[in-house]
C-alpha cells in the first residue's frame, strides 16, 4: 500500500467503505478489536483491503499491513470472518522478520465487506453517532460448524460475524435491515450507548445462561465539527490540517466575491453569509468548535459575540490580547457583558505555544489546541505522562444474564 493510503484520516476510511459497498468487489475490512500491552493504534482502528492487494487506512505503524493483505485473501476465499492475533511483545528481528517491538498483542477482526455494514457508514455520513456490535465468539467459541449461541429454546442464534447496531438518537438496538435485534441481550444497549457517544471501542464478555458470548462494540461518534470564520489565505493551512485530523470542516465567509470551494478544497462545506445571519447558516451546538480569523475587527467582534452566546465549547480568536481588550470595550459601550462561564470557552490569542511563525506552523498550533480541548487534554510532553499514552476504555457489562 502507498504511504498516502496508509495515512488517510479515519473519516476518509469510513467514506471509502461507503463507496466500496456499492461496487461488485470483494473487499475485506480489518478492525482492531483488542490490544494487550502497547500498540500504535487502539481498538476501533480500521483498514480496508481490496482484492488488488491495496489497503486504505492503518492499524499499525506499517509493520503488519502486508501481513493483513495475506490474511485477507483467506477471508475473501472462505467468505467468513476470521479473528487473527499478532503477538509483537518481543523486541527482536525474529518477530514477523521485522523487529517491530511494539510490546503489544493485537487482535484483528477481518470480515468480508457486505451490505450489513451499510447502516454504520450511512449514519456516520449523515453526522449521526452509532455503535456497531459484532459477535467475536458465539456458542462454541469459534466459527466452525454450528458455532452459535442458542437462546430462547434455539430460536435465537448468534455466531461470529453476526451484527447489530445501536442508534442513540432512536434508543434502538437493530439488525442491519432495521428490525429490532431481539436475539441480542438487552444489557448490551448501555455499553453501546456509552461507546457511541464517546466514539470509542471495547469488547464485552457476557455469560448468557452458561454460554460465553463475546461482543465487540465499535462506537462511531458523529464527526466533530470545526467552523472556520474567514476567507484569507491563512485559512487554507488550518482547513487542511483540521481535515487530516478528522474534523468535519466548514469555512464561513462574509465576502461573496471569494470562490470558497476553489480556495479551500479540503473543506467539507463552505458558506457565504453575514455575521447577523450566522444562526440561519450553520448549527452551533456543543459538538461544534469555532475558529475566528476574518482579520476584520467588526466582523470578528460580531462573530465572537454570537459564539459566546452559544453552546460552542471552543471559540478561538486570532490576534493579540490587546485586540480582544478593545472588543470588550466595544461590547461594554453597547451594554453587552459576558460571564465567566461564557468566557471560559474563549481562547485568544488562539493556539498552543509551539514557537513557530510560518503559516503551517501557526495552523499546527491552532489545530493542536482544538484537538486538546476536544479530547479534554491539557497539552504537555508525552514523556511526562505516567502510564499509557492512549486512554484505556472500559464499560460496564453484566456478567451473568439470565435466559429470556
């Protein structure tokens, strides 16, 4: 696979899956379902493998992608999902002949890409969160023979690869065709709702009337929205880097003479409006982050006023402290004040102190700050962080579920 295909954002991997569902090809989807120890990616990371030997996305730093292409051939030939384990705990050149030394054991689910995955990509494309539930181990702990978990006197069957979806906006656990997933334990809805909201993944093990059921729950949270107000050339690097970091980017201009789509090809959407009509043009909610860089004092002031009066958790304003102090004076002269809660979402001058001054260095500073706020992190050097680099996910599950 090419480096450009390996490094695509996760949102692009999901989009590519959506596109390939409508073709006649036999692609294989690889998803990390469990990690013991340390690894480059965490559960939920995906890679799409096509029959031509190409891959899109990444689940390691590049050390296992070729191995996965070989494993995908077996899945493609058998037409059934497989659970593959890669032990990278040893740091020597004998591990896969690569000397990767990731100090982790990675479980990867490889499955034929079928229409059963469509509800996930359609929900994601529409900006709705969803949890994808996939059986890893059923009745006999594998996928050979019957391989099913029998419930309700044998009427309900669950086996490796069986899938259901939880839609938080509907509070519904459903099969791929949209019907109620009555064969699935209701106790899975709690962890599914939690993981869908957080956009995280975890494996839940259940004891269902003496039968072990292992279910991987992959939460696909609606993409985080970043709205950039401005149409200057310095908006371009911010748009590009934000898109590569899985933000869904909208560029808003107050100047109708600019061809926004041509100037900002990395933006998912472009809007031309006025500061007074922001509410009508875009949705401002607690999942939307905003960057204000119009370089026009009046436009910036009117935009900041509206944003601080909204649920937006991050309002980044370009410019020095003195410029905002002048805005505060203008607000006060009009009788407008903001409480501490509103001002807590304002970051000005926006960006982390990385010491750079070029357009891309400034853009890195801005996007890094938005990432830190959206991930609820205080920026610091990783060498000072105790424990794992990536947070571990845990959800509550019921250990013993009676028969229904």
